[in-house]
C-alpha cells in the first residue's frame, strides 16, 4: 500500500530509457504535479528497444522539452518558467549544469542503475555483468556537479544470476528504481530525505561502451567470455568473433563445466550436436545461439553440420 501523500509540489522530470519511462509513469499514475518533462532525441545510431518517455508525456497532456543539451537557452527558459520545487532525473544522459541543480528549493535527485559508489558512469548494468557481479541495484542520490557522486538517499539491491542477460537485469533495476521512489518520494517532497556521503575510496567509474567493445578475446577465461556475451546480447549490439569464418555474433552461451585440455584458445569443437569453443583457462564455452553477418540467427546445433563438411 502506498504511503499517505503530502501536498503536491511541482516536479521537473529529466528522463529517458526504460527506467526513465517506468519512473515517470509511477509519478503520473500517482497523480503528482509533474510540471515539466525533459528528455532527449533518440540516437539514430542506436536501436530504441524501450518505451518512449516523450510519447508517455504527450499521452498525459504534457509536451516534453526535447533537449540533448539542457544548457540550451530555450530549454533553460522553459525549465525556469516551470518553477519546479523538486527536480528528479532518471537515466537522462545529459549533465545538468549547476544553475539547474540549484533551481528547485527541495533539491535535485537522480536514480542511478548501480549500488553507488560502484559503477558510476554509463552502462552500469552492462559493466556489472561484465565484471562478474552477483548483485547490483538502483541508488537514489542527490545530484552534484560531479556525476553520480552526491549523497545517497536510499538503495535497492537486485540479484544477477549466472546466466542473466543485461536486459533481464535492467528490468529488475527499473523495478527497483520505482520502489525507491515509492519509499522516498514523500521524504523528498518534505525536504526530510536522509542523506549519507559516498565512500570515495570505494568508487569505481566506467565509460560508455560501443559496438567495437563486443569483440571476444578467446585468451580470456570461459566465465569472462560468457559474461561478455550476456552483457551485450539482444537488445545490445552483441559479442562477436571471426573464428567461424567471417564476423559472427554470439547471442547466447553457457558454461558446460567442460575442460579444454590440449586445445588452444579459440579452437572449435563440435560434438553430439553441441558447439564448443576453447578459452584461455582450458575450459569450454558452449555456443547456443549465433549469427554470421548477413545470415539468420540460429542455434549452435544447427550451425554444427556446416563446420564438419
């Protein structure tokens, strides 16, 4: 059951992506005074696999400000005209200038997709999986000039299973973000939310990942290769290799707990309808789904006969 609501305050929402959509929807469904929605245009080089914040805002009678740079004069004017008491950011990619952070009397707060201070920066869920983490989550924190470094208000953890993909974990992180809002929104509106500084000694920061970062290095351990595949599989650009004759994406793998003794990293083994590749730790990765560029995606078992002709 939702906590009793305090009086409404005008809220400016900066949002994008799945988490941004989920959090904005929570605020709108709750009947909060969303005075302004700021989002940015989709990147034509990226495939949008998540629902649109702009479309959600328009469906509720709010014409969003589409601003890739929140320092743009026209965008700033609309934000200032809205006179928000509270600013909330959910996966908005732009860095907000100090003049915006100082504008709302109740402060500016962001939800980040990791358990800060770990995994500051871009693509935190993907990086957590790549690093072999078993747990991640969402953090509600105060916004400062330094991204993802402000005082923590609250956190919500989510598990990462050994075969979970980034998309699956991101769905849990979005649900965790909504839980944080449900738990702390009234405190934020009253100006009474708890705050604790982040431990800078424990902070880690990661940058944006691009399609080229999906190249598989077979000298790595089988677990590291498997983690890369599940971190960048659909809807992300994918992990790829050239060992199957041309650029080939691996969309799903598993760890069969099978030794690869007397084999070299990247050596292919086909046995009983299963497709394996040896890794640098003398263990195999089993390839369950793959796709050569220009061809249809298929099961590893369907690809096997092509290797033994």
